[in-house]
C-alpha cells in the first residue's frame, strides 16, 4: 500500500471537482431500480480543503450534491472532472488505499447484521478492513469503548435502541483508525436527545484522534451546535464556506423583537410598520419584524414614534439559520467555480 502524504498536507483536497451522472444505458433500464434519461450534474466545479482536527459541516437542500461528494471521497464513485485527494492519495487511481484512511457512516445505513452481536458486527467489518487477525478483538472492543457500547458487546443489534445502533455504526466507521471521518446525516434516525449525545461523542472522537471530519445534516440546530465551519452546497456548487457568524453578518437583514403594553398598541405598531413595507408577525402583545436590507434601527424608531411610550421592551433578534438558507436557496444559482 502506498504511504499517505505527510501530515502537513490537507487531509481532504478537492480541486474543481464536477460529477455528471450519465443517462442509464437502454440495455440496463429494465434491470435497475431508478433510471435517468439525461445528464444530471450533481457537482459543478467545487473546491474544498479540510485539515486534521477540523470539522466541516455540509448543508444543502435535497439533491445539492452532499452524498455525491462523500461517495467521491470514499472511492465509491469517481469525479467526471477535477481532482480529489485524501492525504495526498488520489480517490480515483488509489481508491483502495483511500478507503483505509476513511471512516464512512452512511445515511440510512442498513448494513448492520441484526441477529449478530455488536462485537461480531465490528469484527466482520474490521476483517474487511484487513485489520490483522490477532488484533481484531482488541481493536473492536476499543472502538466499542470509544462509543460507550462496551457493555453491549454481546447484545444483538435487534436489542439496541436507534441511538445505540447509530453509535455502533460510528464504531464501525472508526474501528480501522481512519484519518478522515465522513458522517452522512448520522442522526437521521435518532431522537433529539440521542442525536445530541451522538454529536457530543463525535466531537470528543474528533478531538482525541485529531480527525478531519465532514458531516452533513438537515437539522440546522445540530450544525449550529457543532460550531464548525459550514459549506453551503446549492445545486452542486459551493455558495458559502466559512463560519456561521460571518454568514449571518453577510446576510444581515436585522430582525427585531418587541413587546407592547397592550394588544391594541401591538396592532398599531404592526400597522405603522406594515405601511412602510416592514415584514411583521404579531402574537398577542409581542411583535417580531424583519427590516428591509440596509435599514437602520433609527429608521425603525422614527416609524414607531407614536407608540414609543407603549413599548415594554425592544431588542435585536438572531435570524434563524433556516431563514437565511431559505432566502439564499430561493435566489439564482451561485456562479460556477466560486471558491471557499
Ligand atoms: N446514482 C445516481 N444516478 C443518477 N443521478 C444521481 C445518482 N445519485 C445522485 N444523483 C442525482 O445527483 C444529484 C445530487 O444528489 P445527492 O444525493 O448527491 O444530493 P444530496 O445533497 O446528498 O441530497 P439528499 O439531501 O437528498 O441526500 C441529485 O439530482 C440526484 O438525483
């Protein structure tokens, strides 16, 4: 096996990668579950680097290209154009070596053997990863301990909760000591408490093993709680790469929450704001509004002058991440080859 490049290199280096799925050949259309009739561009010239110890969260609506990028980085499919490397190894020409460097936890993973124990499941997977026979048991027990399942080693997968199964899948992803961890919607099947625990576990493993990590999730509050760098994918292109607070600043349309001393005063405030084109939502005496781009709080106070003495409190509010994303995705697609 070829040695990976030195640790000073990025763990993930993706440069100008595009992926176009070609139409299903006529002869195969009867044999496959889903057929496509024209080219589908899943990724369109994306570039991305991830360093050891860094977590990057991939966010994007259905079909944005997240899973395709993950499949490329795990050697399961090849880029149509561009270059993708993991620890300096080319995912196309050195895919076997790449797979040994990558731990992949897939969305809707049905690859656990339900009647087998946790330990047996891990041993089976570890053998596929060519872990030496003499180390199999100790390495699998170590991975189970890492995810807090050592006491369940002999339990069959049937007996595990959804949260425990997710942790077992995580153990399977790390048993061969990868350098890159890829988690495709890891919390999809888990309840919110289990999801929170799983993410805390991932954060600990990333820290302890200095892993480069790519994670996708549709639960935006999870992405926020990770505090990681985010990549926003939109129709196969990178629309934004950076931290969330910078994203909020860039897409700043100030939101303001206020409370008035009566429902009548709240309704009057809504009418005043509405006539100036401000988007308002009222619930009882509480009013929430989103100012048009470029507005200052001074303009808001000038409009509210006649109800100013009825205000109980007023403060700037955090715009929910989902609102920012909804606005971004509603716009035109990002320019080709936009770089992080
Ligand atoms: N094997 C395939 N053959 C043809 N088209 C595909 C294939 N896999 C994905 N696609 C298409 O490529 C595009 C990107 O899909 P991908 O699964 O990468 O997106 P995603 O962001 O992971 O979406 P989701 O959040 O729904 O999982 C979609 O239009 C999808 O239909």
